[in-house]
C-alpha cells in the first residue's frame, strides 16, 4: 500500500473502557481516605524505650453518668428569723453566718438527693463544706453589706421595701457564689477529677442548675412573700409612730441633684400590645452628709505629745429630701394607673440619688470640711491652754457589730 494512501478514521474507544478507568480511580480514592482515617484515629501504640507509651496519644476520660431522681427540697431556714437577721446584719453577724451555713448545706443536701448519691457521700457533705465555710461566710457578709444601704432604713420603711430590698440583695449575692460552691464540693466528693458529669433522662440539669432552680429560687420567692407582708405591717405601724428625741448632728456637706425617669407601661392581650401608658417623672434631691455627734464626740489632751485630739465618727447621710414631679402622663385606653406604679418610680429615683452620692467623694469632702470647722472653733481654745499644743482631728468607725444571739432578742 502506498504511503499517502488514506487509512480511514482512528479507532473509537469503547464506553466500557472509560467506565473501567473511572471505577479504578474511585476505588483508589476511597482506599486512600480510609487509610488516612485509620492512621489518624487508630494509630497503634508504640512502646517508648524510655518508659511509658507514646506521648502523642491523649487519654480521653469517660463521662461520669448520674441518674437524677425526684426529691423534695427542704430549706431548713426560718423565714421570719431570716428577715430579722437581714434587716440588721451587723448586729446579728453570728446569726448571719449561721444562716449562710444552713442555707448552703440545704442546697448541697438537695443536689445530693437528686443525684441519688450514696449515703457515704451524703455523710461527707457537711465535713467537706466546713472546709469552705470560713471564707464563704465572709464573702457573703462583705458583699451583702456593700450592696445594702444600711443608712436608708427609714426611707425604705416608708416605701415598704426594707425587707424586700434585703431579700433582693441576698439573692444577688447567693446567685454569685452558689454555683462555684456546689461544683467544687460535689466534684471533690465524687473524686472525678476532670471527668465531666452527664445526667441521664429527660430535662436533666447540672448540679448547679438543680441548686439554683429547685433550691435558691423557690427559697427567695418564699422570703419575698414574707418580706412583702412584713414591710406592709411595719409601714402601717410607722404611720402611727410619733418619735421625739434630741438631735446632735454636724452637717458639713449638701448635695443637690436632679434626675428624670421615663417609663412606658404596656397592656398585652395574647402577647400583642394593645395599649400603653407613658409616664415622665423628674425629681430634685437635697442630701446632707455629716456627723452624728451623739454617737461619738471625744476630746482628749496628751501632755506628753503636746496634742489635743478631737475624735469624730465617720461621716454618713444625715438627711435626704426628694421632691418628685410628674411631667407627663398619657394613659392608654386599657391601662389603669395604680399607686404602686408611681411609688415604685419615686423610690427608684431616690435610690439612684443616694447611690450616686455614696459612690462620689462626698464623704472625703465632709471630713475635710469637718477638719476646717473644728480647727476654726477649737484652735483659739487650744492656744489658750498652751501655745505648744497642736490640734488633731481623727475619725473613728463606730463598732456596729454586736455579737448578739437572735433568740435572746425575740
């Protein structure tokens, strides 16, 4: 055949050949992926000649499964005694510590019952908690005193919020420390190390969740109900009281302030807002800070140091006058305004005035003014005694803590 003779079209590859190549490629890819998975998750342990296994292998702890069972919560706290303690924690400091002890132990006992822990573990709850109570009671007390304005008793009594405010503060403090306390003690008793806890069954909570939802919250609701009754009863008695007493006070600073509040009250029907009421309230505040000289006013002469020392108590709020005014009142067609709506807003403004004053440097300025005033009044007298004498002004905190037993006061 000649060289340039036409040979015809090239042969066409059959479809079966292409399918065979693709099938082989797919099988090879699957084998490669399988090999990578095996190497990553099922890496064999090669003995380490130095000692121990392969350091790259991590031990994954197993979960500690807990089966929760139903249990009733017993707070073991007398609500009426608790309100008395909370109203004056400085006086009943020992009872305050015991209140914290009983309440926390009741939470631990309830969590242990719900987790169906063994009797041996339950028997060790109190011993384990005692290791932490020494610092927990101090944390509770310090935070409670810091959040509760103990100089505001008469105003809170007038607005029927004295006990309610104390319960609110206790709830805030207890909510802060309950979870760390529960987790630390329960984990320590179970000796589970870093192993996570896993509960079995429907709607399962963590030990912390059980303590908060089934222990702390119901207890606070019962205290709130008792506080509302106690506040109402005391306010009624307060209206009938007539107290006359001699006042020996030295006011050195006066703070005037103005604040406003805008509140919208809504009426919902089946989740839909059908009516709203707008209230705008403004108020001016006149707050006086100074010293109660009937609590402490001492003058001493030290001839050896040629000094005359005047000792005053720490400054505090002596009086606080708030003058509220309703600037706007637009009542919705389905909204009925109640007295408590206004009282709540008036009280909120008053508390904000006091909070701003307490957080400012007004107490330091009151001390400075007192020093200047004492120097102006007594320097000529001291100089008349002896020109070498120097006048010193000191401030001393009144020891309010009385380690009283609540049973002896009731």
